[in-house]
C-alpha cells in the first residue's frame, strides 16, 4: 500500500471549496486477507489492497457525490469536478449540510482509543492460511461424530481513514481486526446437524483456535437426535449469537433514516415505554473492546455513549448530520460508511443491552421449562421492521429443571418485536463483543409461541 498521508489528501480536497460551497473528503486505505479451507485444502484465498477517496459537495441546497479508487492528485482533482457537476443535477434539500464543529465543539470530547496493532501486518499470508488449515484439522479431530467441516475461515482487515471538511473537521482513524470461524457437521444424512464457533481479536496472536474448534463441534454434536416438539407456548432463552442478531434488527429500526421514512416499529413512540424495565439499550463506540469502536464517526464527529432505551423507555434514535437537521435534533455521531464509494448513512457501531447480574446457568435455572434457541434461520425475511411481526425457524434444546435437555428442530417461534421487548425477563451478565455492530448475551423472554408438530 502507498504511504500517502490520508489526512493531508482530505485536507487538500476540502480546502478547494469555493464561495457558498461545502466540501467533504473521505480518504481510505485498507488491506484485507480472507482464507477459506474445505476438506483440509485451501478453497479460496484473497488478499486485497484498496485505497481511494469519496468527495461530497453541497451547494445551493444540492448535493453531489463522486469517488475514485486512487489517491493520485490528478484523479482526485477530476473527482472533485465530478462531485461539483453531480451537485448541479441534484434535487434541492434544505437539510443538506456537513458536520459543523461549531455545533458539537465542547459538547463531546474525543476519546483516545487503541485500535491498531502493527504486528497483524507482520504476519505472513502463509501463516494465516496455516491457521485456517489447523482450525479445520482440530475441529475434525475433536469428536468422532464429526463427519465434516463445512468451512474453516480466517479473515482480517487493517483500515486507515481520514475525513476533512471545508467547515474545519479534520480527523484520522485506524483500526485492525481479525477473526476465525468454523462450521462443523455431525451425524449422517437427514439427521446431520451443524454448529459454529468463532474467535475475534485485534491481532493474530489473540485468536483462540482451540475454542473456535471446540465450540463449533459441541454446538453441532449436542443437536444430534433432534426431533420436532409439539406446538405450545413457552419461555424462550436466546443464545448470545441469536441475541446479537435480534439486537441488530432493533438497532436498525432505531435509525433515524428508518423512522423518518416511516419504516420502523418505533415511529412516534419516543418517550413511551417500549420494553420491560430490565431493558437498557446503548450504542457506545467509545468501548475499546467492541469491534465497532471509533473515536469519531464517518463525518468526523466525536463518538460518545448514546442511550436509546433506558429501563424500558424509548429515549431517542441514531442520527447523522442530515437526519438530525431534518428532525430538528443533534447528530448522535452515528454516521456510518461502507467505504469511500458512498456518502454516510446512519448505523450503530457498538450496540448492546446493559448486562444483568445472572449467569447463563442461573437464567436456565430460573424457569422449570423453556426452549433454548441456539440458531435461527430466515431472520430478515421473517421479521417485519415496520409492524414488528417476528416468525423465524430455529434449532435448539429444551430446558428442563434448569438444564439443557433433548435437542429440537424444525420449530418456528413467533411473536412481535414489541412483545418480545416487553417480555424480557432476564438479561445475562455474559456480554460478549462479536464482529459487527452489536454484542451478544443470554436473554430470557417470558413467553413465545412455539410451532412444532
């Protein structure tokens, strides 16, 4: 990768703003490695180095955007010209505007986060491939009932970014992250069951390959012999991986983009009770342990803890600068980008329920009978973010007398997100940061419809 100073590039672009014009530049440099192993051999290997810049121009209440996959000065100059031209064709919108330091200076102080590990870049690609092969071998050898490993993977990313605007924002960020995962298969034919395991860290040496293999195999093996139970209503205990996915859905519905478009179950409910008193939902990118941690958002606004639901009451939503202006509010520093090819949207970086005091074992012991949901299928197709309707297929185990009992499959659990939030009985103490924008923990929901035989 080049050693071009990204902040200097962004600053130069932002400094080209003319009279009555606002310019934002977002420059990125990244290196990614992805390895996939199947049946002991490397099935796929990708090493990508990407750099580029996105330019946003706002003039006369019109916005234009253009990007280039290069940091060459001549290419960047053409990109600025393209963004200006695109603004001339845009539709007027009174809420267009860049983040203005005058509106947030002194409101939030930037935090210092240690998110970069040089040693990740020093690990050879051969060693990264060897880790994935080793993971595959360990999972195969863990239990004689394992008949195959669907995949063993390794992936990492080292990302540097900088944003500068003609209004005075100048911010640079960088982070590293790596992970490995395994998907094990146990049993034969139609009785084959699968389980997953993973490990994530900032650097290569912190990955736990042994735990990843063990978790994948144990989660597959414990489902062997699963049968379809009878239909009934039961308390439901969510595995941390399942909780993470559902919390992410709720976080999407708490985006101001969704709410302002009327595409959220939380439209018009600010200030109301939307969950049980034990539910407090935060997005806090200042938590260094979270893999979405960042000192500033994608518009250069200092991040901070955002309380969305507190003791069951809906306090607010996630905003970037545009949605905040439209909603006559303040940005929550929740601007997100998938890269330099598009302007910022809105999203959570470190969404999590505030942990309770009970361990997973204590939560299991708190109900005489329940369904433990280990995995879900059709989560997005089975959830309506507007009405809140929720109906998904699950695999898991019954809980009897405080212990995991017989495995079950071919079940549908159904409710609404509103009812599920209101029926949360316990939030576990086992918070675990997972790749993506949300954390997981064990959660008990007091009552759901279980559709089986």
